[in-house]
C-alpha cells in the first residue's frame, strides 16, 4: 500500500473525526473496482465500497 496515505484527524469541531485517504497517481477510477473500458486502472490496494461501509456502520445516526 505504498501509494495509499491515510491521515486521521480526531477531536474536530463537534467531536467529529476526519479521515483523508490519498491515492498517489489514482486517476479517475473507483478504488477496488474492476477496470472499465475507458477509465484509468483502479487501485486494488483499498476498496472504497468497504471503507464507506465501515464508516457508516461505525457512525450510525441515533
């Protein structure tokens, strides 16, 4: 995962946490997806779908 950088910022305003995921040379492709006919090759180092699911499961609304 050398081309993936994950920065986490905690204790933001309102107790929020912010996570910035940077993909070096990521282009315009959905991380973890199959390669499309006209898109850049997506990284397989992370899955955007899995990361979003984990986020929503750990930050459910009351």
